[in-house]
C-alpha cells in the first residue's frame, strides 16, 4: 500500500468517525417506548427490536373457539346429563364410553375410582350411593352378570380399598 493510499484511508476513517460521533450526539438521550407487556398464559414471544409481527390463522375461527363450539354442540342423552351433577359436562362422553366398554362390575368399579380421583364433585361417600350407581348402569351394556347396585357397590369398595393400600 502506498503512502497516498494510507493517507486517503485515514481521511475516510476520520470522516466516518466524525459522522459516527455526530450520530451518537444526536441520539444520546435514548428514548424508550412506553410499552407495557402483560402476559396471561399461552405461548408468547416478546421481540422488543422487531419492526413487524405476523400471526397466521388458518380457518375462519381460532382453534379455541372451535373446541368450545364442539363441546357445546355435543348433545348428551338425558341419562348422561344426569351425570353432570358429579362429572364435568365436557368429560361425560369420555366416561360414558369407558363405562360402555366395561365387561365386569370390577371394570366398572375401576372407572368409578378413576372418576373419584379426577372429578372434585364426586366424593368417596357419593360413589357408593345407590342413586349414583343407578345412573351408571344404563351405560354398562356389556356387563352380563352382577349388574346390580349391591354388587357394583361392593366392587367399588374393593377397588377403593385396593387403591388406598397401593399408596
């Protein structure tokens, strides 16, 4: 590199340095934007330096709305609606399907114990009452023998005791 080229580079460097210091002087009082971010759950991505944010929705509504609409749109038979006293309305179809697959009173008792552990409105005292068991029996169509209130109550008590002993 020749002496003239070095001098030219130094001149450019000093010119750039003066421009940079001028820019720093102009923007020295940094202005912060007045943004308040409140997060109430969900997946959030905070990008303070982003110039744009794009969110794509596919379909005509949000997925949460579709799920709520599906849950509301499901019509339950009157027998299943009676279970909503003890079980969350959204979970009733699930439990009715489980009860429908039970082949023995013991299988039904396992489902009932599972209900008691997952549903706050169904208590251990209530699970053995005749009025609750009678609500379950119409859905237990695959049980051939022992589909009486007394037998199911005994199987529920057995499963509940077995569950307590496992702990």
